[in-house]
C-alpha cells in the first residue's frame, strides 16, 4: 500500500501526514506536487490540511483547479482511495467529489482543540479498524468546518450510511456543545456513495503518537492499510 | 548652517539632528541627497541602530559555550547537540498593533518568522507576550480581539504553531498595547546562513512579493517636498500576506538546503535599504543595484519610495553567477519572482541607478556601522525600600472571596479563549499543550525536547526596574524548570517609554543591569532581541516592561513534568520560603490597594538552588507535578494544579509560617515551587533540598475535589475545584460574550 500526499502551495499539514504514514506506520509514502500530472502509482491519495492558495476567495476554491486534480478525480472515479483532511476536505467539496459546503464555525472563531468523534459507519475503508460507536479523541484546527448541505442531500447521505464520523462528547453522546463548529447533524467526516472518497475536519495525523497526547488517529490511518476488495 | 541642501523641517521629519547631518555629510564626503538622507534616517533610527540602548546592551552576557551566534545577526543561535541548533528571537510590534491591531500583530508574526528562516532554520514554534488595558473598556477589547485574530490569521495560515505565551492586563497598556512575538526555528548546524554577499561579482537577487508604497518612512514628507501629485496619506502599517510568506519559506529553505546561494537577508524594517547595506557591510564589499529592476506593485514609485518601502514578504539573496539559474528555477516552482537586480562590487559603496542615472552613492559602512551611540542622560530610579503601610493593611474577611476574584482576574484567568484561536499543534511536535508555564516541543529523531517561555512583570519593574529585570529571568527559568528543562539561551524584548527622558532611561539601564546579572547567575547568554522605546501616548509611558524569552533543553522528553495533580494522596511539597511580599501583586490590584513598596525580592543564589533542587528531583523520576506560585501566589498556584488535573483532584494544604495569612496565600515571593510526589518519595525530595540549603516542607496532600488551604490549622480557603475552575475558565470569554461595560 503506497500513499501519496498532495502538496498545494499553502498546504501546511503535508509534512505531518507524510510523517504519520512513512515514519509512524512505516509505509511507502511520497509527495505529489500539485502542478504535476502524475500520481506516481500510489494506492491512496491524501489531500492534507493547510491553507491552499492562502484560502483566498474561499477555502479550497482555487486548489481544485490545480493540474493534479484532474488525475485525482480520475483516480477517484476508478475507485481509488482519497482522504481529504481539513483543507483537503474543503478541496474535495469544491471538486464535487463530496456533497455539501463549509460555512464559518458557528462562533466565528478559528478553533484549535481536541474533540471527540464517534464512528458512525465502521464498514468504510477509512474506519474499518474501529467499531461503530467507538469514540476517538482527535484534534481539529479550522475556521471553516461548519458543514452544510440542503435537507435532501443530508437525508441522502444519512440514508446511504455516508456519515463516517460525528462530533460527540467523551461518552459518545451528541450535544449542541460537542458539535463545536455547528455542522449539520454534527457531521465531522463523510464519504462518497461508493465509499472510496472521504473528507474529515479532524486531523487523524496529529493523533498518532502518545507523546503528542493521543493515538486514536491510528484507527483511521490503519484502516487505510488494506486495499478495498 | 542655512546653506544646507535640506532645511530643518526636512531633517526633523527624518528624525536626523543637525549634528547627525554634519556627520553624514562628512562620512559621505558631500551633503546627502534626499534619497540618501532617507536611507540614513531609516538605518540610524532608534529601531534599526539601537543608538540609545547599545551602550547598555553591551553589558549583557552574550557568551557561553553553547552560543553559535550572539547578538548582531537576524536571530541568535544555540547549539543543542546531535548536530542541531535552535535559532530564536523575540521582537515587538507594539506601535503598529495599536494603530491597526489585526495587521499590526499579523505582520509582527511575519517579520519574526523571516528573521528565523533567513538563517536557514525551519520555524517550528511561535509564542506571544501580549499586554492590554483593562477589558471593561471596549476599546481595549477591540484591540485584543484584533491582535489575537491577526496572530491567528498569520500563524495558522503559514503553518507554524503558536505554542504558548502570556497575556497581561494593566491600565498602563490602554494606550500602548504590547505585542511581542517570539519565534524559534530548528536547523542543522552545518546549514546556517548569514546575511553576507561574499565575493565581488556575485549576483544580488530580489525574491518574494512586489514592492509597494506601504510603510514608507517619511512618505508624507517626500510628497510635500517634491510637490508632486500628493498621494493620499498611506497607512504606516504594512499589510501581511501569510500565503506569500509560506511560499517564501519553502523556496528559501529549498535553496539553502541545496546550498545554491551564498547569503540571504530579509527586508524588514527599512526594507531594501537595510538588506542592501547590511549584507555588503558584513562582507566588506559594496553593492550596485538598478532600481528599475525591482518588482513594483505600483506605478511611478520614486527611488526614495522603492528603497524605503516596508512591503512585507521580501528577501534579498546573494548568489554566485553560476547559481543564479538554479535559484530562479527554485523560486519559479513556488510561483515567486526571483529577479537579479544588481551585483556585488569591490568599492564598499551602495550604488543605486534609476532611469539610467546614479541616485544613491554612499559607503555602506557609514550607514550600518557608524551611527553614533548615545549616552543619554539617565536618573537612577527611586526604589522604595519598605512597604510603608503593610502592617496597617486589614486582613481579608473572606479568603474564599479573594481567591475567587483572583481566579477571575483576566491576568490570572485561563487563556483558552486566546490560544484556541491559534493552531498550536501543526507540525506535530507539541508535546505540552498551551496553558502550562512553558511550552514543550519534541525534537524528531531525538530523545530530547525543547521548552520555551516568555515572561515579564511590568508591575515589579515599575516599583524597581532592576529587580523587575531579575524577576523576569528568574520566573522564565522557573517556568522551564517546572516542566523539567534546563535553561540554555535568552532573547529579550525591552519595552519602555521615551528614552530622551532621563527617568525612562534610568529605568532601562537598571532593568538591563538586573536581567544581565540574572542571566549571568544562571549561566545563560543573551543571543539577541529587540528594544522598543517610545511606548508613550499623550505623555503617559507604559510601566517598564522587560520581557524575556528563554529556551530550555529537556534531556528526556518522556520525563516532562506537567502542572496538574496526578493522583489522590500525593504529598505536596513547597520548595523555597514564604515571606510577606505583596507589593506589585495581583492581590493588591484586585483588592484595590496601591503598590508602593519594593517588589518581591529576587535572591539569585536561592532561586538557582530551588530550581536545581527541582531539576534533580525530576531527573530522579520523583516529581509528579510542578508549578510555581507567581501572580496570585500559592493559592492560585495550587488551584491551577487542580484545574490542570484531568480528574480535577483537589488538595488540603496547611502552612505553619508565622506570617500574615494573606501573605502566605496570595503573596508573590519568588523562588518557590509547589510540587507533588508519591508520599514515599517526599523524604528524598527534602534531602535533595537540604543538600542545597533550600527550605522545603511537606505542606499537605492531594485528594478530594475541593481546594482547602489552612494557616496554623485554621481553614481559610475551601472551594470546590469544579466551581473555582468554572470562574477561571469563563472569566475571559465572558468579557467578549457579555461585555461588563460598553
């Protein structure tokens, strides 16, 4: 299983994702330069966090036009695994690989903190090492993570089991308070219908070593180690 | 001299005295033209030349075995072993942050980052020391919101974590907020870069953002003088573009990693002028540039404007001619301009051409090295020798009430409202989240860790600048010690009023002496920093505020100690001794009594002995938590330990000192540390303390869910941890959610 971390101008969690896959998980990992048209034969594409193109105009709005996104879309269409973290999630929304859009956090402030999220669907390529209802402690760091979609879209993704993670309290209960950014249905991470593309606002790559305070992100990253049959 | 090329008004607008003008004329060999005058004005300004402060700064200890680079470069460098160095510095952005809080603070972050990566280091941590006026004033709230958002915006976008800092509130900062930004970078020892040009014939390249008319020193004067189309007066505060800077970081680090340049300097204060004079001055060369080649954002800029613009996110690079194509390609990859604007010459002069004619021709050494140093008149500060009214002060009726007020005081209250807006985890090295006395970073590929803190206390320094200087060093080192780090290097940011006033100059001199003495005692070198004078508005100066940024090394990252209580039934030990020292305390502030006596005494020998005791106990693996009593004293210190405990474990403490109980609970005596150990290890810690003649005793145990503090067995404080924590957590956000006055 080979991983590719896309580098946009302004990506700033690219090195963290690279470190998590290569050094912590010990997997072959390579950077993918946004101007290239080459996925270098990777099995999983990571769109990392950061401020691609400064997040000017709108988070992720310019990055979707990067040359490499053509290959990423083709890769996704063929069933390749794509994980977008934070800004990477925003880019996936702009690419229409995932439904919905991001609004500013409900209290209009940037939020960097640990949150707890609950695994809603443990059958996906991004969560299969966990169990449904399992609570993971993982950090967030974003200004625009308040996921929104029209009611019919929300119903559809809920019905399809596309919600992979939801913000919850430490006991796994949903509450107004634990839904820190105000996302509809407390959605922290969701997949496409086919289940090969996932976007999430929390940063699993920041929670892979005990020295940093949590290893819960490993549940997500390790889920990616097996190819989908 | 009425025959001067420039009249008194022009000189005044350039802050150049008649004597300085005569000196410039002598050094240049003729009278300077207006552009040249602008260059001298910027480079001989207080900010760039340290002309009022350098005679005093020279007294600071700058040498130690681990110092790779002391003051004089963009930042200081300390060797941390294993082939690695840290590059770090603190700098003020006070004035711009008052005028335009968001951009002022944001560009403060951008500026200090450039100082670090220009030396070949990847910036890995930011911290901020912030001071504002009281939050019941809406103006102060708006300044604070702006400053915090500005730091958040720039730091988060560029992807360097803001891992810690401090925030103080005092009336004296209402019209003069302080924004001091600290940055630390990591580099390999053999890949450090300096601001130099090396050989004659090397190319001078301009990289990064285009030059505009922002932040031009004396721009208004220039337009008056020329009588050309009078531009609308531009704001003096520059606008930051963190995205551009992120690209610049990556491109610069790439060309440095590949060693395809010879020297590099950022264009900060005084812009192109600063880099085109300092780089050749260090190499004993000259530089000739063509101003028409400088990438410009606006049409019709004059040489004066191009040279003195302080547009952000720009760097100057010197490279051998054969390296130029590779440098250009590296910057092109990141969509950045890299334009060859000139070359290194042998004549020691800065020559600038504009539309074909020579518009600047001056010796670089005159600009960089020959600014006069001033021995400004100073008055020894009048320091109170004893607290006149202390014995007559009534004791509090309700100690619980005092503690509740202290915990809700913005200076003491939890700062999560601030640091939650900063990405403090990006780069995944943050081993201790913000909120403790020091930040801790792991170093990848090493067992070691780095701790860092910024500290200062203007109230102590106001009462006695010398002691205030010492106290800032002592407390910063104590904060590092409490997480298990040994201090290794210092940077300082000295915030004062107008140095032309002998009283202010006296404060400065005394504070520098005090902090120098303390650094010497701790055996740590000052590797650089920044002086910010003229923090005065409407004739009111701030309290003298020396802020210290000190870095510590942790030998074993797995042995990091945190402030939170770890388990019920642990022994609580107080190292150091209590005394009746209230002056300058937060306690007097909240009960509304003026501070008039001397601030808490700083006994450096005792301070060092206390800290060494703690470090030895930590090295033996005995210490489960440590925290030092500072603002709010022992009571607040113990409360913080409970608040930081994930299980909110309380404590029951009893003090038997024959002192006023309010002094024991809320006094701010220095050289004290509250630590916890398993009960069976208490004896060993007391032995370690005794070996060093450090007073130490078991003052209680952890347990329960209340904070209980007794004096001679009389229960003075009894508060549920959860309730006290709520006050402490909500005080700051409450000011912004439910303003107490508008």
